[in-house]
């Protein structure tokens, strides 16, 4: 567990040694969604970091709606990196929450941020806020948020609908709905999909619902800021993920150092539906990064 600067406990995992790669999950999902990526990336020489957002997975799920905001998610991401991605040799760790670091201190090793769906948008915002902490980005079936107010309103209505399903039917109802295709994939018989669904079912209904209403549904877009991000970026999307194919094209065009990969036959949850293709693309991208 990693303690946040406002006193919550976040569930995390760290596997392997080498350059750190932090995986951030989609709304309603948990770190279990990235289980198929752990062993292949560790075998390739990377340190794989997983975490559950506040309100998600095995992390604390406060009842206070004021505990949920995009700013707090970005602070949580910084706290997780400071705890799990140690400083390079010769640097002293920066005090938690200290901005900027004093001379001779560093908040931790620059990390690759790998974000799926909402996790990709959060990773983009983190890269804009803390560019010195980001070695590269891997954006998996995600987008830069909405610029059109009507599109933003439709997305907020969708998150409210999901919250309503959770309160009325719990996670069993959510996992039985079509919406679960965006959380565990379309091939629910796969062992990884079953494990992901089991982890989702154990979550706090109230925590996930507050996260949707206060964070995911209100998350600001950053499409106009994409040219500011100088980190090498992998934009990866499932061939059949119609909701995010256009978003992937936009990000690949606007990010200065982007490489786009389309995974054949995959829907939204590429990490579970086509893990071997995703892992090959990730390892190739990570091994090609400059030292």
C-alpha cells in the first residue's frame, strides 16, 4: 500500500527491475486488467508498476465526494511513482508533494506511463503537469478528452448511467451489461477476462460511482495541448474499437513524437483480448527508447 498526501492507502504492485513502466487502468477496472502484461515486460527487462485508483480495486474508497478530483488522481500518480520508481544513483529523494524539488533532489526515476482508456487521458495530463517525470507514453485505446461541450455532456450522462446501474444492481449487474465489453473485453471466457471481472466485482460501488461522477465524467480534454508533449509516444488501438479509432488518429497526428499501432481483430480491451500482439508492440516500443 502507498500512502497518498491526503492520507489514503492505494493498492500497488511492483514486479522486476529495470526502467519503470506504470500502468494506469480504465474507469471501473482494476490493476488486474494488466496481468497479461506483467511477465512479458519483466522478462524483457522492465520494472512493471500497477496500481488501483482511489475508489477502485483494493485502494481506499472514501465516501466524501470531495475526495475525488482529477487533481487528486494526478497527485496519487506522483505519489505512486515516488514510492515505486526509486531515484537514480546520486540523487536524494524529494519530499513527498514538494514542488519543485530542491537542488540535488529528484522525485524519482522518469517512468514510462502506460494508460488504458481513462488511464491514457490521466497519463496525458500527468505528462503536461510533470514532463520531467515522463520518459515516454504508451496510450492504449484512449483519447485526449472532449473539446465539444455537447460530446462532454453525453459522456457525463453515460458515466451517470453507469453509476445508476452500479447503485441499482451492483457490479454483477454491470458485468452482465453490454458496458462490460469496455471493461473486460468481448471474450469473457478468457482466463484473464474472468480474473479481471472477479477483481471488478470486489470493488466499492460508492467509490467507483463517485469516481465516475467527479473525475471520469468531468475530466477535461487536452487536445490543444498535445503538441506540447515531447515524450516519445506509442498510440495503440484495437482495430474494432470504433469509439477510439478516430481519437487514436488525432493523437498520432498531434503528438510530436508518436508511433501508431493498430491491433487486428481487437476491440476496446486490447490488453485482455489480444495480449500477445499488445505485448510485442509494447516491448518493441520500450526497447527502442533512447537511454
